[in-house]
C-alpha cells in the first residue's frame, strides 16, 4: 500500500487561515477512513498515530484535538464505519406486510453487510485484540447499533400483530 493520503488535493482555508467547516469534516472523514484501513492492515500494534497522521494528510495536533489517544481514535473509526454501514440497512420503504418476506429481506441485507471483506477483517481484528483491550471491546459492544436495528424490525412486526 502507498503512504499517500487517501484524498488528494489542497486543504481549503477559511478566514484567518483556519480550515472551513466543510474542509475540517473532509479531513476528519479522511482521518477515520485511513485509521480504519491501517488498523485492519497492520493491527493495533503495527500502526502509530504518526503513521495515521501522515497517511491521512492531517497533523497530529488535528488528531489529538479530537481524540485523547489511539484507542479513542480506533473506537471512533469503527463507530463511523458502523454508522455508515447501518445506514445502508435502513429500509427506504416500509417493511412488507408479509413477515417472512420482510425478515428474509432484512436478513439478506444484514448478511450482505457483515460478509463484506472489511467487516470480516474487522471482526478478526476485534476478536484478536479484545482480550488485550477489554475496555475498548466493552465500549464497542455497548455502542453497536445492529442489535437495536434487529429489535426495531421485530418490534415493527410485533406492533402490526404479525409476530
């Protein structure tokens, strides 16, 4: 893999030399995407904040202004990925009336999500490091919204009297 930043281009500056709000968000997305990729490729011990900073194209000060340490950055990178992935699970249209058809469609989307190569790689990394970082594992499990989505789908069918 290249050490080049994920997103190329000049950083945009607002008045007073500070980045615009949009530019700060773009940098933050680049930081989180780069951190996630590096954690998956190299593991927890194989990546440093310095390398994440270099490859994402943001200063270490930018990182430490938002995160207390590498662990906090790791958790946020995972949470952002999960939020993006879970967003794809939200059905654009209401669940079908037929409970079997609806649960099958939801289950299919869920499987498509969790069987993506990045999700599988993350799961392997999570299992490998959970014992060393129980506080991070606990935080991740507490903030995992997949279970909430499953409950929401089941509750919808229960409210309809279908189950």
